[in-house]
């Protein structure tokens, strides 16, 4: 299930990596009673942005994308209760640490496409890549 609407491949080599999503009534987690998607899904949107980044990086290097597992998140904060219908949000991710099997990415979520705008959500995401 892909929740992202767009990724910017040009930002693979110019961090932070940029991806975006727009809330639609056809989204699998859209709540028609709220006319929104619950904001806890911010973690999934961030994780998908990281997956898009690592997949594009692997493709550029001529490798197949690797399976990765989200182990957890640290310092997660969010400033809104839900993502309203029709709104577009922007995610910026940056690799903070990586070794053979583990990686950590910082991620921020914004209402504006400017990465220096105030974030609505932020987290540090930890991933495991089996060898």
C-alpha cells in the first residue's frame, strides 16, 4: 500500500529527501466521519518516504531495493489531530546513521513545501535491513 503522492528523485543526492502526500477520500485510512486521516499515520508517511529514498538510491546504484523493517521511533511529536481532506503535506528525511544492517533517519512533516518551515510532526526512525 503506497500512501505517498509524489517523491523528488533529485533530492536523493541533495538532502533532505523530499516526498509528499495529499489526503483523498479514497485513502485506505481516510475517516469519512472526520473528513480526515488520523495524524498517527504520520509515522507511516515518514517510513514510506525513507523507503522511497532507499529504493531510489538502490536503483541508481544498479541494485534491487532491500527489504527494511521499521523498528521504532524516538522523539515523535505531532502538532495536529488529523490530516484534513484535500490538504497536501511534505516530508523531509535525512540519513543520520547507517551500518550494514541498521539505519536511523530524521524526518519532518510540513504543510509548506519549504523544508525550513515550521514542522507539524517530527521523529527519528530506526530501521533494520537483513543481510
